[in-house]
C-alpha cells in the first residue's frame, strides 16, 4: 500500500475508533434508539435521492437493515447507555467477526478449518476475560450492558452474512439504502418507547455527535473503505480495521478519562490476535468477500 493510502487507512480507523466516544457524547442528549434513528436518517437522506438503486435484491437490503442497522446499533447504543464505556465497547464489538464465521457456517455452509477455530477460541477467551472483569467490578459496569454489546456483535455478524449474500458492487450505495430501511423502524421504536420529546435536543454538541456518526463515520467511512478496496485486495485493507479498538480505547482514555486496565490490555491482545489468526487462512479473498464490512464503525 502506498504511504498516502496507508495514512488514509489509519485515519479511517481513527475516525471509526473515536466514533465510540462521539456516540457516548450523543447519548447524553438523545435516548439510544432515537440516536440510532437520526444517524441512519441523515446517512440516507438526501443521499438516497441521487444514489440510484441498490443493485442487489431488496430482500438482502432489508435483511441487512434489520440485523446491521436495527439490531446491532439498537443493542449497541442501549448497552452504552446502560453503562458500557466507549473504549471497552470498541473492543467487545470486535467479536462480530467470530459471530460472522459461526453464522456463515450455519447459514451459508462455509467450513471452519482448524486455524479459524483456534483463532475464534482465542478471541472468545479475550471476551471471557472482559466478562470476568465486568463481573468482578461489583456493578461498576452492569453485566446486562455487557451482554447487550455482545448481542450487538451477534447482530453485526448476521448483517455481515446478509451482506455477503448480497455481494453489493458498490458498498457506499448499499450502505445508503441499508440506512434508508433502518431509519423508519428505529424511528417508530424510539417514538413508542422513548417518546416524541426525545427528538427535541438541538444543542451544538448533540447535533455535532449525530453529524459525525452519520457523515464522517457512516457515509465518509464507507466511501473511503470502498475506495481503498477498489485499489487493493481485501486481505491488504481489512487488517487496518483492527486499529479501530486501539483508537477507541486511546480516545476514551484521553477524552473521557476511561481507565486502561491490564485486564483490558490482555483481553484486547487476545481478541485481536485471535481475529488475525482466524483470518490468516487464505492469502486472497474470494469474490464474495471482496467488499467486506469493516470490523467497526
């Protein structure tokens, strides 16, 4: 990868990593489902009016919206609102890659080789360390919040499988349409469970948080991701997404004072090492994985 393109890949990982701190800030102003609805609403409109059709069957757009948009981001933001700190969330969500492999095996008939199984076991070992640490902290982080984030990772895994089946030729256009079908159910759920008054916060910090997640993290992130994938193999680009929790944990420590414990570091090493091991089986990505979803956004 050329130096300027490498710098772009690292900058993208930083944008996605800092996004967890931004989401934590946005949750001070909006309830979780409202925040998710606003994110996808702005990511979809007005872009959907000029993007053209998704170029994939609508059933896969709807399936991805339900799993990746509604389930993943609904559970993720509910977990963060319930007490999961931003940095730790950016690490826990990485196990979506393990859930992706499990769902792909069950739903697509893909095979799990010994290397992938070993990598998944190592990654789950890191997740177990986090679970043990959360349980040992006597309510400092509610265990239910941790489980919500694990559920979000599972939702992301289902969304990755749906995206793999869709095999979109244009990842940015696909994300615009996924956002468009995700926003209405999230908006309805937010109005029913959180009330219409949840949409009335328009401070600079609140609006800035929504704009960051909608335009920088979602549309800008996928535009850069697709641009890099158009020039390099997925096996070259995808590993840079493993930098996301590094930036997530560092930015949370810097901006919110979230502590970085030895247990978090050990769990992070296990999770990232497991993901690297699980994904080092093939040297070249098959056509159906040419445009993989990033590990975090």
